[in-house]
C-alpha cells in the first residue's frame, strides 16, 4: 500500500513526465488497455523445464537431451509485438520507469506458477556492459518485484566474469549454450541452501539462465528457477 506522500509524488511525476504507451503512443500508461490485450500470453500445457508451450506437457525435444542445471523457467508472455517494444524501451532506451509495471506482470506470473523462491537474484551484466548501459535492466525488475513480493534481492553474489557477444547474435541453441558456458560465478556462499529465483527480461534457449544456475548450484543453492518477462518462441 502506497503512503500518501508516495501517492502525491507519483501524481506529481505523472504530471511532469506523462506516460505514453510503448505500443500505440496513447497517453496515460506505458502499456494501454488495448495494447495489453494484444500481448501474446504463454498458456499451459508447457514444457516443465524451458516453459515454452508444449502440447504433451512433458519435456520438449530441445530439453530432453539438455543436462540443465536450471530447475525450470516460467514467463507470462511471448517476446513479440508490444512486449518486445516494452523490453527494448527498458533495455536500450533508458525507460527505467517501465520496470515498475513490468514487475507487476512478473509478480502475477509468480503467483500463478507458485515457484519455489526465497531470494531474488537478477541476471548480472558484465562490468563493461554495465558501464556502457549505466544500469542492469534485470536488476531494476528484481528490485520492483521485491517491493511487490517481499522477497529480498541478493545482488553482487552472482557475477558475470566473462564478456561474450550478445546472445541475439548467435545462430542456434548450441551456439547460445557455448557462448555463455562458464560465464558466471559466485563470489561467495551467501545463497547456500537457498531457493533462488533468477530474474531476467527475456530468454530464448534458456542458456544464460542455465549458466547462472550452474554457478549458483556450484555455490550451494538448493534450487534455481528462472522468471522472465518474455520467451522468444
């Protein structure tokens, strides 16, 4: 529940910096009601590991032979249309304020799927990329999600120590997995025995989340699930 001061501050900010829909440009919110209805939702049955639609509800063909460390990945939307635009605005256009409503969508997804979670861990950027961008979009989402769920954010334990080309530049699942293999490490054992919920903006193959999970479980995490805004299908 927002305090009266927080409500007044939000009203003042909305007056000074009005929100525009990233989909159609309509004033009032970052995703208007009409554009929200157009979002492509991911509905069950799902592959229990990668979280993509799977008619049988069992492991999909890509996951059957995947010795994954990640326990599973869940997402509310496909990386398409208005959701793609929203994530691009957050990630590349410095629209940090959109992290708040997007985290609300993650919170709803977490409630629907009841994922085991004691702590939130944002997928980290390499220090060079963080300096270039100025912020970690996954960190913004995790902090806003923490406000809604009461779960603590643990930042700075999981780090990205190897810089690799962006996953979007890879050609296939094997290249994606090779690209991020051993890219992450845990600098301490703060998360030993914890049920970790990794937070990110988008995933395609799950390779980045799985590489994070490998590092976290190597440092003693009891379980690692991924929660992302969108999956590219």
